[in-house]
C-alpha cells in the first residue's frame, strides 16, 4: 500500500481530507504523492459521508452515550435530552385552592409559580387533576368576571341580592 492510500484511509476515517493530506505529507516529506493523495483523500471523504451517518471516530463517542451532532451550528433542543432539563419535583397546587388565590400567588411573584408557563393541579391523593396554563389565566379570569357580572345584573333586575 502506498503512502497516498494511507492518506486516503486517514481522510475517510477522520472526515477531514485536508488534515489527512497534511499529516501524510509531514510523515513522508514526499511532495510527489500530492496529486494522488488529494484524489484519494477526497474520494475517501466523499465515500464515508455518503455511506456512514457519523464518522468512525464520532461513532465511538456515541456508543459511550454522548449525543453528537454533525452540524456546524448546534440546535440546543436537538442536543438536550428531556431528562436533563425536566423538573423532577414540579410545584403543585391543590384542586381546592381558589383561582383568585393562585392568581395572587403568581402576581406576588411566588418563586415556585411565577416563572412557569403552567402549574399542575393535584387532588387530595396527589394525582394530577388538571393543568393550569398562565396564558389561559387572563382569558379565564375575564370569562369568570363576565359571568359574575351577568349573574349580578340578572339578580339586581329581579330584586334579589347577590351573595358570593
């Protein structure tokens, strides 16, 4: 096997043809093999890119459980795993809590509830009953206040007093 073929093997293995060419030239000090080295490194690189999902060197890292991407810009959501970012003990509120109490806690900046998009609502046995989403809180509050206003106006029309 010639030195250019070893350079081609390095170019395919490392997926870095220019580095493989420089490495082979440094080892051999033979500039006459440069044209053949160029062709073999680029051909080996093209072959590994077309046939393999990852480079041979990267495959060893992946087998040890690390997530590796091939892109130049890394998408953080593609790299992170759910287990790394999830909250293992999320804050919950009891189902018997009034919406006004929950809204007050969020409005006052409760450290567990105010910086979240949603809150888990649990029943007496700590089973998930509902999910309270903060986007819906304004529309729900508006809807509840409109219902109360309509009820009050109907009761005032009929002469009855409204008792909360």
